């Protein structure tokens, strides 16, 4: 599991992105790049990291299920994810 500080830092970045989203869109539409540089760094959506909802792991992230491949496999094997079955051929 990821450290709680990394998870909370990513959540804080998400709140900052939401806070400045309209202002960023307005500045981009006006092509005011000087104004964009005055905003906080964490206001940029590219600073966000996709993290597993269960463990906080950032690598091997599956967007469709919002979890890492390891967590996905564990939950799918136990039948905890609806509609997911182990394939065999």
C-alpha cells in the first residue's frame, strides 16, 4: 500500500485542480500565458496521478476499474467485481 502522505497529496492536488479549472480555461481561451504562470503549479491537471482506489498504487493502473492490476486480479478471483470472469480457452 502507498504511503498515506502520497495519497493525501494527490487528493489535495485534485482539489486544487477543481478550484482553478474555470480560471485556467478562461486564461487559456484569452491566451493569457502570463496569467497561467501566476497560478499554483498544482492547478495543472497533468500534475494529478492515477492511483488505485483501494491501495493507492500508481503503477499498473486500470482506468476502467480505477484500481491497480494486482488489486483487480485479487478482487476478480474472489468474484467481488460484477461482470468479470476468468477467461479460459
